[in-house]
């Protein structure tokens, strides 16, 4: 398939599809990104050698992790350092597979480009297999051979559509067997799994399995998720977080200016990120909203839904006294998962609804415990109905379907109405709801994500050539200029702990939650009162790809690296 | 208040508030825009004279318009042309007022900057009064004197927060009297009303009133609305449309890549624009969605809600046969206002609900006419409930509250389920809903809107100095380079027709609807079948402010100007 064609106007590249059934043309901005030059860390541009660190342990329960990963446990992390031997400057041709796993994140295509270019630059004659549709592609041996022509149109482009993704896992013995068969059939020297916490755990299990069977196939992971909850000392950030937050912050900033110009709406903005609230925190640091709810804080303070509502109403009342009857409120998608009483209510509802029908007279409600009944009665009628009626195929209440921002608008409205009657609030409250999610997962990668991903991929290529397995590609020192970035791999087992499920220990990479004593949260906490009342709205504007504003890092990353006061 | 302060990092300008009660600092992108140089049409950079065109008429019912505007009717439009006299190169100092009216649109601040700069450049010692909070500011004589320091931080920035806006109208004799008092009190030579169709009608009434009272105060209008429905031969586009559509198109493009990467969702995207579907059409031309609903076409074809649902289901079924179980669908906010049967149902419901209560048994339904009953029963239960329960203070059904995109998802779901049972559809349908609106009204103006607005304002200054009244600032020849843009003013009465309301003729500037035989719609119509099935997704990416991609015009404008095939 043709990789590029020059036609009239702004049509200059054809993006070949995975299936070949369609081709789409590019916008001018997409086109301009195709040939955007990506700087590499210096260590990757010159002869280097791979140096092992000390033996590693695990994030928790090392004895259990050792039992689960007898071949890999304890292996050191690896670091690329300048070396005059040039041993990895050129090597034999390799057969490498790559797979995208889980939800989209801007930059995935650049990881693949990085691996591809490493092989082209240093292992002439290599073959890169792109497994299609996620891990299922490995099991079914569904792949496409990635050529220069195939890869080019995806350089610096958003989405995962080069080879698409999937949410299957390689878990059962049969599935591991299928993966082995693919590795043998394609004679794979290595496999790179680009994914989140679960996918990287899976990558490590695969690495262990291949090693235990004496297969030559090495397996590396790569940290992907817009949620920013896959990180550690050596993996400073997952890719995609930077771009997604910038896209959401652009929208939030615009809504803020709108709120201030109109002067009569409270905008309740729900942001993607179910497990951890990093996205919401980062967007708050970028835009300075009046109210920001952080799930981890709500959980740590054991707050109730009433507490959260009161906090919102308090700020709204104080602002009304200052003459401001508008504002912007950020809410993490997973907020209600952090509220213990809501979890309790859901559990009781699931139990009751499994055995009883919901009678009109409300007799079923008597089976709720008093705190759950009280909470249920506090919920807006629309949410009550949603909980009772829209259940999943197993009959369970669908928490994910609750539009938290709308629920909070209704609860704030009720609370403010009561305060109005008591004379404590005199203004008029009008809420507008927003959900920013899908817009951010497939945007054109920011310069940071484009460069970071390329280095992650290029570094993964080097690690594969050096024979490493069971590592996650790690690029560090990110606050410095790209030339000074460090490149290496972190032992996946060192990131792991175990969880007991169905009586068995299962390895997990624990999600990195917002730490309440971490620099990003502390910065936010030190500013939020000022932001609540004084309207310090910050409007980041659209992501710029050229010019001095194009290379900014996220606040979260800078603060965690200690690079910003 | 300080206009700028240089602090550490990215803080370089303080935006003084209208009230002085708060100040917000700027992001790097906002800062970078402050000093963005704005090119002016050549005619404004050199000595020019104002040339009148032929006598004008009205858009309809000229005899009625003449009765309503005896002083202004028939006056010619004016054009600025090079002139060696330099008569308007410098003039006496003037006292000018400016007001923002109605909803926000990117670029409003630049119109004000343009007026301000014209006065600074050519009428030394002039005073520019910014009326605060819209037309109410005129009536209450609430204003701020716009100084260089005051205006600077708003240059090229989004929002209307420099002086804020409002939706009041100057309509009653008392209100006209108040406006007169303000004009006299401030000794105003002129007033510029920046607004949409209603606001410009109001501007003309004010001009007529001042003229009839022999006040010296001239009144000019300026075409503002993101909806793009205020335009004519001489006013090629309203400002803000360009930026808003580009912001929505960025998000739509991202969602498209997400849809293709995930392969399992239909994204239903509702877009702002209640009266006309220009925004939806422009976004379609920018992004190539699988389905686009244009209200004007639905109305012209007298389509029913069932027709619309069937069209959506047809495309989904055809795509399923091709293996595509994903897609993107654009829906104008005002869609259901274009469906005659829905209007009929709403009217009947309002009538019934005014007299009867809604009984559980559904007896009230018997009062609906058969077609309305059939339509009501077709609606998803959630929408039925919304119509019956959430009524406005007058008891009327709130059409504006219906989330059309969610309604269509539910209707498509039901239709596809039926087809599945009949064997005509075998895939699984999953809808995701989006509403893009507030994000687009206050974004940083695109280079086009920034430049266009500045010229509109600068040109308005020149027209005021030349003594013109009752004109709307008009900048044309927009497909050419900025230097070649034309500048002038169009007689507001020439844009007007009358509508009969409460037995009286009222002047109106008719909203410019999407024309089904216009170039933008025809282009769309010629492509939509291909877009429906072949996935020609186009991802415009974020607005860029520098580089070759930063000066693109909207497709609508280019096609209407005949500048693009």
C-alpha cells in the first residue's frame, strides 16, 4: 500500500489501515507532525553498554513474588551507559513482536516507531511483528509485519489504530501455550508489551513462562496509561498522561473563561481516571479551579457524600457573598468509589436486588441498614432510579454508569435550596455538567509524549538486543534536556506485590495513587483556598507543537521530580 | 491596577478584572498571544476615504422597514478606499462607547482592541467607554474607561470578561430614554454594539432613535456569534465561528481516532448551534464523520424522528456488514426544533399539561392526536418522563433540556434491536454521548478570528470618525491575504425584514440558515456517502498559533467565497 501521495491542497499522506480496507487522508496539523524530528537521549546516540544494578526485591511479599517468578525474581534493573565497545551499536538481525494492550494513550505509535528505528539502525535485517488487536493477536498469531512504509504515517500521530489494541489477557495454561506457539512459529527473539499495570504484570508472567520453558523470546513492558497511575521511582510517568491532561486542561480553561464571562454558571467537570485522581489533580494544577475533589483525599478522610456536598455548598455560599455566582469544579471519574458509605450501599443493594423485587411501596428499603437507607434517601431521585433499574447482566448495580457530576449538581442544588430557606444563601445556583474523557485518549501526542515514547521504544530495542527480559522500559531524568535523559529497564518483579484472589496469590503491580504527602497534592492543597475564592483561572490553551511553549512538562512530573517549587 | 508584572516562570501578565477584585495570571500560551502582531488590511494602513454605495433597501417588506426606520432606511453601505486626502488619517478626539451583547464568541476582545487602537492612532485624546454587563450597562450607565493598560491583557485572549456581556435588550420607551441619558451624560460621539442578529437589530433601533432625536451619537453594529448564522453578501461571516468550530473539530477528530482504535463505540456528538446547523456542517467538513444530521435538511425533507432514526440505523447496519462496528455521528443542538411532528407533540403536551394532570393509567394520553400519540410512544421512556416532569416555571415542556444525542442513542438501540430480531443486524451497538458547547465559546481566538475581529473594530473606528450610523462593520474579500481585505459598513436596515408579533411588525435580521443549495452543504452532500462507509476521518488537531498551519480559514467561508472546489 502506498505510504504517501502528494495531491492537491492539504492532502499529503495516506494512512494505510490495518486491514487495507480503507485509507484516510491527513489534516495539515497531522501532516506537519509526520516529519517532526524526535531528539534522542545522548546515550542512545552513541556507543553504550548495559550495566546491571543491584539485585532487586519486590514491592511487597517478596517471598510470594519469588514463588510466582522463580526465574526472574531478584534480577537487577539495567541502565544504559556510554561504552566504547559499541557492543550494542550493531547486532544480529532480530525477530521482535510488539503489542498494544488496553485503553488508548497518546504516544503508543511512537513507542513502536522507536523499536522499529532501533532495529533499523542497529540490527539490520530485523523483522518487527505488530500483533493486532491486543494480546488476542499474540494468542491467535494475528500480526502485520511492520515496514518503513507501514510505520511512517503513524509517526507522532494519536490513537492505537496502527495495530489496534484489546483488553484480553494471557492467563490460562492454554493461553500461555498459544503464546508459546506464536513465539516459536515466528521464532521471536523478543516481545514488547505496551500497556498499563495489568498488562505489564501479564508481560512479566509471559517473560517468566518463556524463560522457564527455555524459549529465547525475551519480554519487555512499556508504561502506558493516560491515568498516570503506573509509575515508580524508576518509571517517573506513564505515557499519554501528559497529552491527555493538556487536552482536558485546554477545555477546562476555556470553560473557566466562559464561566467568568457569563457570571452565572457552576461548571461541574468530570474527568477520566477511575482508579486514581492524578488526571484531576494535574488539571487542577494547570487551571486553578474553584473546587477540586481528589478521590484519595476523600477516602483518607473517610468523607461521606454529604461531606462532599457540604464542601461544595460551602464554597458556593462563600463565593456568593463575594459576588461570584459562577465557578468551575473538577471531579475525578472514580469519586464515588472512594466513598466508603457508597460502597456499602451498593453492596447491600446488590444483595437485596438479587433476592427481592423493588416494590412500589418501598418495603424493600427496610432491608437496608440505617446508614445505607439514610444515604439512599439523600440521593437525587434520578440516581436512585438509575441504581435500581440499570443493572448489568449479573443483576449488579452499575456504579460506572452514574454520572457523578450530574449527581453532585442535584445534591448541591438541594443543599443550597435548604440553605436559602435558612437565609444562609441568597443567590441562584445553576449547574452545567461536562465529562471530558474520550477526547483525550487519542489526541496528537504532545512534544513530551512524542519524544518520551520514542525513547521508551528505542531503549526497549536496545534492551532486547542485550538479551534482557522481564524489564519495563524506563526513561528517567526527565526534568533535564532530552540529551541527558537516562535510559534503562526496571525489573518488573520489583514493582510487584501480591493480592489474594479466590484463595490464591496473584501478582499485581499496585496502582500508584495520588499521595497526600506527595509534592503535587501538597502544592494543590496549599493553593486551593486561594483558588476557591479568588478566581485564579489559568487557561493553558491548545497544545502547541512549535515555539517556546511546546515543550512544557506536566506539573505532576515536575513536582515529583522536585524540579519546581 | 498593574497591567503586567514579570515574575518567576510563566507568570508575565496580570489580567485586571472588571471589578478589580481579582487578578489572574496567564499561561504561557496566553502570554505568547498577548504580543501576537495583528496585520491590518492595507486600506486601513494608508490614507483612505469613505465612499458610499447606492441607496439600499431591505431584506423584505421594505415599506414596513421604512416606516420603522424613517431616518435610516435606504442609506447606502459604505466602503473604505485609498484616498490621498488623508481626511480620516487623523481626526478630532471622540467619545465612543462599546458593548458586548449576548453569548461569548472568541475574538470579542480584539474588536474592542481594534476600536481602541483606531482611536489611539487617529483620534488622539479620545475616550473609549466599555459598558459593563451588556446593554444593561448602557441603560444603567455602568462603564469602565478603557485605557491602554486596561486593554492590553485582553489582546488576542478569549472570553468576554474585559467588560462582560449580557442578554438585556433596549426595547421599551423608558429603556430608550435611559440609553439617551447615558449618551448625553457621556457626550458620546458613537457606540459600537458587538452582538448577534437581535443585538444588531437593537443597534439599528438605537441608531434610529438617536438620529430622530438629533443626538450626535452614531451607532454601529459588529457581527458576533459562534453559530455563524449572522451573515450576508457583505458580511461574509460572524466572528467566533472559526475558532469554535476548530475547537469542536479538534475534539471530534480525537474521538474519531479513538473510535477507530477501539472499534466498538458509536460516538453521538451534539454540537452547539440551536437555530442553524452551520457549526455541525463546518465540523463535518473538517472531520468527515460517518453520519451528520443537518437541521435545515431534516426540515426541508419534512423528516420524522423515525426517518432520522432509520437513517442512523441504516448506516450502522451497512457498516456492520463491512466489519465496522464503530463510528461518529454529529448532531446539531437544535435538531428536534427542525422536526415538525416534534413541534406538534410539544404544542399538544403544553396544552394538555396546562389543564390536566398526568395520571398513572395514561388516560391523559388520549387527548393527543393520533400522530402525536404515535410519536410519544416511540420516544424512549427517559425522554417521555423528561417531557412530562421537567417543565419550566410557566409549565411548558423544556425542549432545550432534551439531550438529543442520548435520545438518538436510545432510539437507535431500540431500532437495531428490532432489526437484530429480524436478522438484518448481527453486531452489537454501543453508543457514547458527547456535547461540545461551552468549550468553544471562550477559547483563544484563532489567527483568523484575531485578525478579522481587529479589522472589524479598527474599521468601525474609521466609520465612526466619518460620521456613519446604522451600519454593521463589514470586512470582506477574506479569501485573499489580509492586506487585500476590504473594509466598510453595511446598512443594517438592508439586512432587515419584519415579523408580526402580537399584532405589530417587529424588525428582525433573519438568521442565515444552512442553504441546501449553498456550496458548503453541496460539498458535504457529495461526500457523505463515502464518509458513511469508508472512514475518511480527518483529525484537525489543536489550533496552532504559529507555523504554516495557523492561518487556515473555515471550509464554510472558503466554499461560500468560491475559493475552494
